C-alpha cells in the first residue's frame, strides 16, 4: 500500500499519557467477543448468538429491519481479505435466496473494498454493497488479527438510520464500533496513520466545500464553505448566503486520533481531537488505480438525523486526497 511522504514522527506522535477531549468518542463499558474488546454503540444492545457469535441490534420498525451487526468467531485466513469477505456475505445471501452481493454500481462487491490499517497497527478490508434487489445493505469488516487468523464483522441494514445505506456508506455507528475495537496483540499506538494523513484532502458537494491540509512539519490548515438560501423581503427573490470557516495551527497524531489547535477558533473548536481513518479504494481513473480517503468522526451541532447522520447526532466526513500529494 502506497502512503504519502514520510513525516517526522517525533513531531506528530503523542505519548499514550497525553489525553484531550475527543468529540465524539465511543462511550460505555468495554465488552468482549472472545478476546476482542469493543464498546456497544449508544442505543444498541449486545447478546451472545450461536457458534460463538456476538449479535448487536438496534430497535427499528418491522419495515426497516434488519438492523444488526454480527461479530463472528475468528477463522483461518484463506486467500485475500476482500475475497473472504465477499464470499462470507454471498453465503448469507444464498441461504436467504437474496441474489448476488454487488456494490452500488452493480459490480463485484470487491470493487467497493477499502483497505487500511488501524491506530494500533492491524490491517483490515471493509466492503459495502447490496444483496440482490432485496434493499438490504451488507457491510463486512475483515480484520487481520495476525497468526493467520481473521475476524469478520458483518452489518445488515435496510434503512440509512441504522448503518447507512449502499449509497451513503459513511456512518457514525459503524465508525464508533470500529474505533472501539481492541484486538489482542495490538495494544500500542502505531505511527502508520501519522504518516498517511500528510497531504491535502478535499470534499465538494452541491452546497458545501471542505479542504484540510496536514503538513509534514506538524501544521495544518482547513477551509470550509457553506452556501444556503434565505427568503427575501422582495416577492419572488431569495438571498444566496455564503458562510466560511478557516483554521490554522499545529496538529498531533496519536494512533487513530488527530488533535488540532486553532488559536482563532471558538471555545468548542480551539482544541479538538477527532478519530480518523485513511483507506485506499479502487478507482481505475486515478493514477495507480486507487483513491485515498480520509474519514473523520465529527459532531453535528444541530443533531439532525439526516443523510450522513444517525440519531446520535454525529457524522463521518469523507475527503479524497489530492492526486498531486507526493508518494514514497
């Protein structure tokens, strides 16, 4: 896996004793699936299932079911993680006569794969897609536990307020569970994400634009623009309103957390620690055949349960690295 230009880890790596307020963060007691620790997302419940599985569920109406996450028993690695994950979900689909497991473009679900490394150094692959025309989205996380063992975690949902949808993949419930995972043998913070976050990352929507730059010298810069429309006192007219935010200051990385200091920010934005991941995803139109994606778990200040949000009021940003970011 290619990573951005190496950065001075003495500047970016934080010791485990350093603690900042993390907004938001997994909260609650650590529970165990075998030897794997995890925190149940807020509003969800966990119970033991058959064959050593742990089943996490969230109450939804009957027409919005299923809504569950299955943590399966670790198994022996057989081939690459993406193929194992796709075969696992296809087995569920076949058992329920739901059809082929495919991505949002109707392709082999392995084309949806996102490959990354956790804050403590374990490798993983994440797939997302739909089983036939059932409307049921299946997301599978395949974790390389080392020693030839793989831990599968599979989520099934039919409504975006459960675990997102095939089209809105980034979901804070899934992210909260992911960042809470404690894999045996991986207890120390890894410096790998500190290297991978270096570069320029952007996201552009119809009314929103964001850009974040993380430099090798431990400085960051961010700019956000939001466009909205308000009614005018003149009949038949509306006002276009543009708002922007800017930030600049030092940053530090500690495993899967990035802490930014914005001296000009408000009290809630001056010192912020966010959980983040960096993954690569197939994109044949890009040099090297991949997009590199930066995700950060953020707080929704209005708590809106809309696309990209869950009932917790948190959301996950999706930013793509600029293609001119140097590689090593």
